[in-house]
């Protein structure tokens, strides 16, 4: 009697089909997001990036995934314009601390010389044995906000200067 085996094969096939559909839904979700999403392997290699990640960073998705997250091609900046060392970045911190890291604002120099300002959140993926399987990072483009804040500060400085001159 092979009916038990047939039922097991059918159950396995259905399970694989559900898994495939879940992966497709997840992929569709990542591709429709405006936020950049990356997966960093434990060795620091960027193993996955959605389309938004490439758009925000100013490079193609294959270029993103060809790099290590601390590769010399990346030029990362603190909000004050100084170089941001890896130990301050969200991904490396989440990897080292095995804790989520939120709201790290940093600039990324694009190949055209412009800077994309991003707000980064990173969360470690720790398996049941406590070992790090990687880090998921998400980031939003806050370039317009940073420019607006800079313009506001400049205007406030000019107003202050004008008030001093009137006094």
C-alpha cells in the first residue's frame, strides 16, 4: 500500500508551493518599497538589495551586492560632514552588539559626487543557537530634510546677523 507515501508526497508538494508563493510575496513587497532594504551576511558581504537601495545609493543593485558593507568604495559621512567610521554605522553595530540599532543618519557619497543622506535601521538575525546569521538593514532617503534643515540654519544665522547689525 503506497497511499501513505502518496499523501506525504502531496503534502510536501503543497508545502513547497506555499513556501514558493510566500517568497514571491516577500520579494514583491521588497520591490515595491520606497525604503532601501539590504541583507548583510555575517562576513559583511551585501547578499541582497532591493531596487530602492540602488536608487537611493546611486548605483545599480548588482553594484550594491558586489560590495562588502565596509568596502573602501563606500564613503560614509556623519551629519557634520566628517568621515563616519564603521563602528558608528548601524549595520556593523547591530552585528557586533547583536541588538537592533535605529535612526543612524549618515551621508553616502554617490558616484556623481552628490551625497545621499539616509536614516538607517539595522537588526541582527540571530539563530536558535545564538549565532549571527546576518543583518537586515533598511534606510530612507532624508536628503531633502537635511537640505531644508541646513537652509533653515543658514537663514537663522542671517537673521541673527541682521538683528545684530540693527542694534
